[in-house]
């Protein structure tokens, strides 16, 4: 039923990037015995660089659910992108079936222009 709903969405001819970025810090939380690595799931438009969504990923989070949720929320709110660009095989394999069933192109690139710029800026200007 969700695939049918996605397929009814208008195409918006955009290209989006989605990735899980590892940041250089650690989060201290009473919930965890040791500090946890900062990981951020980011969805951005390419080539505008606009960050559409982002979410910290904690050890007990389901990465696959976060990636699907961000992707599907984007489609339902903004329309079907022409292409989804990912960095690696892990995210490619997660989104492969969804993209095939909805007619969205899925590409893998080692460098993600919008996300890499965001992460570099975040690391450069953080306190």
C-alpha cells in the first residue's frame, strides 16, 4: 500500500543524497555506560546543498528504519526525486528494492557534495 502511495506522488525531478556520517566527537549519556560515537543520518538536496532532514543515531536505534523513514517522509512531503545518491553499498542495498519498485534511480558515489560540505562545515565550526 505504501509503494502505491509513493508511486502516486508527483515527480519533482530532484536529486537527493542520503548517508550516515560519522562525526569526530562522542556523546555522553547516562543511558550508556561509555560515550557513544556521534553518527548522523542526513538527507540533502543535490546540488543546492539544502539539508532537508537529519537525525542523530544512537546505539539502540535501527539505522534501516531511520533511513527508510527519512526517504519516505521526503517523498510523501516533496514528491518523488529523480535520483537518490548514496555513498556506499550498505545504504544502496537498503534502498535498492524501494527504488526499483518506485522507479527512482539509485546511484552510488564516493563523494556526496551536499552532505560532505555540511559535515566539513559542522566539524570546522563546532565549539
